[in-house]
């Protein structure tokens, strides 16, 4: 197998990274992908940095050894914040793309100059996020909210028998956390832009929009990640050149360390993939 024909690896603590995978497969129609959802150890945002670093290294090593990936997208804000600097040191030849809350794009979009940010506790507490926030200091006012339990509720919304309860929990948490942040809107001093600092949160965009109103802008990172992945592959001469695009089901293989039914339901709902595209991951990860 030539280097360019190898797949791109993508992983997250669970199903949230499917939102990034969706943008990747749209921007890179010739590429093949291997996605790993570490559901058995989710949510990362409520684990220690050490734990997240250990899981990140274990999954990276697995994707390299078992799937011979040519590039890696860390589709998890918490894992990016905790471990991507170590991955770059340990794998200097591997094109690596992480995700981070889209604060700079939000500054460009906001008209009131007041921006909300929702993310996991792990992301909000990280040194990487502190540096990112420092890089835009003075350019806007930021109200940051850690959303404990929200990523987990979104995960559980795909599990058989849990959808209704999880849906109620999601609505409750969204109302609780957005109310705690202050007033959203387009009047002076109000937050007119909300940064979704966790890839899971993209899957509740419609609920957030309904809650905050149509004039509040929601900003996520998937499209920017896809563009950066393409740039790195082009620079390394690793873009897959053909044949003609095949179906998403033929280009993507999804694995989970946790509940297979949940991944299958999420892949069907958000990517239109059949159950056969999803598999249980090797138990030794």
C-alpha cells in the first residue's frame, strides 16, 4: 500500500468527533478514514490530564500499528489540550491536527464584542486554553462556561432505551448553563456569538439555536480542521489522488471501545452510515 493510499485516523472520547469526521469526508472526498470512539473511557472532559494523555497515546499507537494511518486528527478538544504537544514530539513525521475552541473566528464574527464559550471542564482548565484565551485578550469580552455532564448526555442519547431520558437531560443542561452565562442577543453588552468548545456540542446546535434565538451565531471548528488536514496532506505529498469518489460507507470504518449499538445509531443519524460500517475495537487498546 502506498503512503498516500493509507487512511486518515480520527479519534474522540466518543461520538462527538463524528461532527469533525463529517466535515473531513466532505472536504476530502477521495480519502479513506478510520474513526475510533473511546466510549468505554468517556467523557474525557471530566478525567484527569494524566488519564487523557495515557488514552491518547494508547489510541495513537493502536491506529498506527493496526490501521497504518498516514495522518491523525485528534477530534477532541480535551485530548488536544492535554496531549497533542506530546504527540508532536513522539511522532514528528506524522501529520497531526488537533481541535481547539474557535475563539479567533468568533472575534471576527461578533458585533457586540461579547462572546460566550462552552466547553468541558478539562478544556476550560487546561494551560492550552489559557494560552488561547490570552492570545485574544483585549479583542473581545469572553464568558466561559464549563458544561459538566453535557457531553455524556449527548453520548447517552444514542443508546437504545436511553434517548428520551438523555434528551431531557440535554435540554435541562443547556438551559442551566446558558442561563448561568448571562444574556444572549444583539444588543450592546449581550453575547451575540457562542463558541462550541467540544465536538459533541455540534450535535445539539439546533437546540441551542432555538434556546438562544436566531440572531446568535454558533461557531464550531470542523470545517477549519478539515482545511488544515488538507493543507498538511498536500504539503507532505500524501493526498489520495483517486479513483473517483466512492460512497461514504466504503470510505469510512468506525470503531468503538464501548457500546457498538450506540455508535451505530450515531453513525446512522449523523453520517447516514449503515450498521456494517461500525465495529468493536480491539480489546487490547
